[in-house]
């Protein structure tokens, strides 16, 4: 194979000149001058490099180039381009002439620049810096200046004798003065804190005549010296300027002057704080402005930072003390008082805290009294004696104000305290006695004093006949009417014993205590013979007499029975918010929502073991293919909304998600709840209570619920709500034909006006619509309006009828009567037109309602449900953004509504964007302020972490941070429910040591909750030593927490072979002759010390 000769290759002169300049050359030069050309090329490159370096350093000497420098530099650049062009044009000239011209040019124009380089300093001040240095932790390799190390790497060639190398790394060296420590790097924590902190300015006192006002402005001059420091490197690209325009010169000068000024740019947070301060200066009694100022100020201290609780508490107390003193009306603001005192609990001593609480209760508001009672419960060491004194004080104040609902709230709180401390019999006895006073008071005692009524009730109590909530109870009034007959008391439950297979006595004792608290919930009688019963198992009337309330109104009767249901574990969504004039100020959910911490609820909140982690991708022919994302239902186990926003039998989603399902009643004892429904029914037309009873029975067994419904309809044949509930249950059974017969028969034969049957008309039309029968739904809607016929004319007449009905006849009607007709009008628009027109009808009436009211919340849910059923359930063509955007707006207004949260999650399915979900569930709002979340919302967010199957493990840290924020937030910090969920979460993810630390914190915040103590003996037994368990048992005795059986009686002299600290080291582990083995193990334990 012959090798081609060099002349056969194409010459470089045949290629086009892409970038004319000093580096452009040809390869056709004579061979004899190759060495000289190489030397000239290297000389030109070095020369151009020196010129560029000098120009850059000259640029850094002054931040912006002056006009003369720009013009001079422009002339030089133009000359270089001209010379380059002439060099290519006249390449045949002699090399000596070209070399001489280049040397003359360098001597004439660059001697001053090179002299400045020699005389410049070796450092420069970087006034802006490269943000990429912070991201990557150092300079780019191309920005490190060329250097040569001498003296064994301790110095850099060319630097002064005082500058040495203080650090050598992979990306370069760090030079500093001899004897000084190494400067911190960009990746150090101190440097990052300094970079994250805002800029500060030092304010110095000055003379009054230093700054003179000119045209309403103060001219401020700078005292900063301007040093002509020559830089030795650049870390950012030079900006391109137009050298030939005067506008570029003016802008450069203005930018230079702006950089030299001492003014600091105002951030958005500072601007917001300034505007709020100005607003408060003009109107100091603006409570919302003070709260906004507090929220924005607290954003400067993240809740997850170190010592954040104390720092945020100091900020809160300092700012709210100003607010309380700014205006006389502010001192009577309950929300300012409560926030001020809750923050002060972290800082103040007991004396100051008591004094501040005394000032707060002078406002005489129920929310402050409930907060004060909750504080007394958390700070007391006796769950029985001190609580009675505090309750009597609160009841006296509420009696003067004639606040019966407030008194019942106090009774509910006391019952929860008794149950949490282990006195479950006394808590149930309190509800039984109050129920006898409300529902079964004998007629002969109606007009007597409350003391005489209590004396008569004591006689009934001492007779030990069946009481309210017990099987066979007939009531106090019936007992008096029957001349006080003697009835045998109900049979006492048998003795309970834990699983004998539990080897550890501490765990066995905890299991027996939990089982006894669940089984022995009602008080025993004095005639019962139970050898194992403790003295607190029998509740005498003097034990509960100080806590009974003198309430008689019908409203109080309705509220009390719903409280009893909630205390028994059957949560009624929206009931708690109905107890306060301003639901957002009610914080009773911290202790009232105990159902969220039950074992049945916790099992549904956390995902199953099989769905916690799954395979997300498969390999096909060596190619990774991701699997389709799987989601659960967006409607979770936590159910919370406003009062009356969702009816008991109203369903959402394809899974028939309603107020109560079989999962909601798993941890509820149906026997006592059935007795409550039966014995608390008010004679007459008690429709709402009957519908709740039917909903509860339907959640347990639909057949028994239908039997109960028929028995109720036998006595109320003309009750449309009873017939509507019966038809709903037929729909739940999957029998729409039977439900249709009910609607047709009742609506055609009803003697009531057509307006009163709006609920049944809506139920019928909705059933036909969800059955994919749009024509049938249209016929029902037109028929409900009283219009005969069909077709377009009938539809127009029906629309006019609905409009006239809602604007005239039902304009002042209750919301429960207006809502069905509004939904019928919207469904008519949806069936005949489009979703946008239906939403237009709903928005017309939504705009007439006030935000936050039950009517507005209910209609908001109705609009979302209508759009959800149309687009997702029925799969009709609808823009996905229509439902998603509407759900986003709704959840901002009602963040604790889990029905809206469910629709929002359903709209996010398949979008692949977790950002919207995370932003909704995050701790900060869009403006940077913190979100205030209740207990139900916190637990719902834990469930949402496992909404997407297989994503639970990836969301563990996010869930932990949310629960940590709940444990630090003053809104939920004192809630035993939150602490139980937090500890259960750590156990679920396999972190018992974390759970142990949380348990000690929980006991400090909730000292009278028995279940928290039992967690150490049960699920956390492996991480607790016997010494720690014995200490917890002593603490329970000191604080008055009930122990049915003493721990010493069960444990005795048992030992588990672990020392005081839980480590193995018992001397009995070896026999008496194994002295060598004991010494060898002790030696190994002490090594290497």
C-alpha cells in the first residue's frame, strides 16, 4: 500500500475564511520559512492574549468603562480588524516590514496597559460574583489563573513574600497572608448562612444640616473610596456595549452611579411589612392587619429551623403586645389574646402566665374560657379535684351570660378529660345524668329550682335502675310515673384478661388496662360483686353532681345528643363548627376528634404493606418501560365539612363515599349508639334525628336500616324527608326501579306544596342523570317545574319558572329549601346546554352568598360534585382544567373540607404533576405566610401521602415534616390526637427510637392521657428499659392517671435480663462457677478504655 505524498492533499487555502483575524493563516508559505512563521504565530497569540488581559483588567479597575476608554478601545479594535485584512491582502510583503509594523503598534498603544498590569495588586473586589460558584462550590476550572508553585508548593511564583498558599484543592489553590487561618469556602455552613441572610446597613448619626432638601428629595452622596484596583481574573463574561453610540455611554454612567449608591433594594416582604405598618398607623384597631403583620413577620423564622419555637414565640409576644396596647378595643379581641398567651406559654414564668390569663378571661368569651380550661387541664397534677374547681368557675360565668351551648361544651370537655385519664365510667355517667335532666325530667319538677331537680335525680340515681344509654332504660320520668318500681340493674360485664401468650408482664399489664377501659365503660352498681374492680368502677352521684348543667332549651337538647354521639366515637361532620358563631375560632377539635386516633382509623389512614412500595418500571428487550401510575380514591377516611354542607345520604364519587360508611363505624360499639338514638329522640316531628339514625343503620346493615325506615314511615306517612331517605337506601342497595316507584308515588300523591318537595325532585332527577338517562332526567326536571309537555318550549318555560321561583317566592326561604331548586336549574342547563352554562347558573347564586357561610360552602360542593359526576363519573367530554381550576379555588377558601380535597385529588389523577398537590398540602401559602390547619386536615394529609400507590416511601420525609410542624404549631401542639398519629407514623415506618422521643414530648404536652403512657408498655416496649417503665408508672400515680391494677402486682420480681439502661449485663446470666466468663465479658465491655 502506497502512502500518498503531502502535495497530494488539498491546500488549506481552498477552504473559506470563516473568522478573519490574527489566527487566520494559509499553509502555502514556503517551506524554508516554516520555523519563522511558527515563531511569529506564537508571538502574535501571546501579544493578543496580553492585550485582552489588559483590557479585562482595565475594565475591572472601574466597574463601567468611561467614554474615552470605550472610544479608544473601539479604535484599537477597528485597527486590528483593518490590519488583519491588510495582512491577508498583502501577504506577499516582506516579513521584516510586517514584524516592524506590529512592534510599532504594540509600543505605541499598549505600553501604558502593560505598565498598569505590572503595577496592579494581586487581588480584586468582586462586587457581584458568579452565582454558579455557590451552586458548584468553587470557581470554574477555566477561571483559575495560571500559576506555578515554588518552595515545595508553599508559594506562588511572582507573588510577594507575605503571600503564601494556605490551602490546596482539586480546583486550585487559596492564597493568603502568612500566619492567617484558612478562609471559609462557599460550601461551608457559615458562608451559606451569610449568603442567605438579607443585606444590612449600619445607621450612623449625622448632623442636621448635612443633607439639604432639594425639590422634596434628599441628595445623598457616597463616601465610598474609588480605588483603581487592577483585577487579575474575570468570573463573568464582559457585557457587550455599543462603542459608537452616546446612549451606551449614558447608560453605563447611570448604571455605575447606581452601583456606587448606598441604597439597599427593598424586598417584597419588606414592602409588605411597610405597607402594613402604614395601614396600622392610620387604623390601629384593624385586627386583620395585625394578624397579617404577624404572619409575614413569622416568615423570617422557618418553623423547621433550630430553636424556632422560642424565636417565633418571642416575635409573637413582642408584636402582639404592641397590638394590645395600640387601641383600647384591641385588648378585648379574643384572637389576639389567645395568640399572645399561647406564645407566652413558651417564655413566661408561672406568675406572669397566670396574670395574663386573668386579663384574658375578663373578656368573658366562650372561646377564651375553653382555652383557659384546656390550659388548666394541661398544667394540673390532679385530674379529679382541680378540674371540678375550674369547671365551677367557668360555669358560673357562662350561666350569667345564659350561654347554654357553652356550658355543654364545658361538659363535653370534662368528659373527655375523665376518659383520657382512665375514668371512663365517670365520663359516661356524666352524659347519662345530663341526659336524664334534659329528656326525662318529671313534669312535677319542671318549675322547681335546679338544686331540687338535682336532689330528685340523686334519688333516681341511687335506685340503680337502668339509666339512659343502657339496655332496658325507660327514663327518670317513667320511673317516677310508675311510683318508683324496682328494676334489676343491667348485668355487669365479665372479668377481662389479656392474651396469656404475652410473655412480658409490662406488655401484659398494658393490654389488660386497655381491654378493661374498653369493656368496662359503664358504671357498676353497688350490688355488683367484682373482686377485681377498683373503687372508681362505681360512680356515685356526688362524683358527677358538680359537672351537671342547668340547660333546658330545644337547641341545647339537639346539641347534647350530637355531643354524646361524638363522645361514643360516631363523628358527625360539621357539628363542631356549628357550636361557635365564628367556626374558624373554634379549637375544640384538638380534644374532640378522638375518633381519628382509633385503631380502625389509623389502619385506614396508613397504606397497606403491599401498596407501600411497588415496582414502577419493567424491562422489555433491555429497555426500561415505566408502568402506569395507579391511584386510590381521592375521597379518604377523614371526613370534615361545614354544618349542613352534605346531607347524610348524599354520595360523592363512584365508591359511594358518604357521611358514614362501613369503615366509619368499625370502631364504634353499635349497642350504646342505638340506645342513644332511641332514647334521645324528641317526641313529634324529629326528622333530622331520624335521618341520622337511618344513616347509621345503613352503614352497619342496609336490611336492618330498611326495616327501621318502614317502622318510622308507619307513623309519618306524609313526611317527605323520611320517604327521601327510604328511596336513598333503595339506591344504595342497587335497586333504582324501587327508588323510582317511591319518587313517582310520593310526589304524585303528596298533599304538600310542590316547593316543599324540592329535595325529592332533585334526588329523582340526579338518579336518572347518573344512570345515563339524560332524557329521563330532563322529563323529571320539566315535570318538577309544573310545565306540561316536552321539547324546547317546555325547557324554556321550566327555566323561567326556576328563575322566578328563586328570585321571588324562595328569596327569603331557608337555605335547605332553596338549594334543591338551584341544583335543578343547574342540571337543566347541563343537560340541555353545556357545563359552562350550568356553572354560570351556580355562580350567579354563589356570588350572592357570603364566603364562609354554610350556604356558600354547600353550594360550592354542589357545583364541584355536578362537574365531577359529569366529567369523571359519566365520562362526558369536558376540559380537565375546568374542574381542576375550580377545585383549586375552592380548597383555598375551605382548606379543611375533605370533600373538596377529594374532588381536587380526583382532578389531579393522571396529570403527573405533584407540584399542585404539594403546594396545596404545604405549610406556606402563596404569599409566603404559614397556613393554619386543624386536626382533621393534618390527618388527611398523612393519608394523601399514600394516595398514589407505590409512592408512600418517597413521601415519608414530607409526611414527617408535616407532622413535625403540627407538633410545633400552637394550633395543634396540645392535641393528643396529633401526637398519637405522629407516634403511630414513626412506628409504621420502622423508627421506634424516634417514636420514643416523641412519646416523652407528648407526655409533656398532654400529661393526663393514659393511652400515651400505655404506648411505652405496648408497641414501644422494645426501646424502653424496665427503669424507664417503672418511672412512667410512678408519674402516672403522681398525676392521678388511673391504674386499674397496680404495676407491681403484675410484674413482681420479674426481670428481663437487662440492666437499668436496657443493656445486657445481669450477673445471673452465668452460673456461680463462671467467674472467668464474667471477667472476660466485663473486660470486653470496658475496651478500649
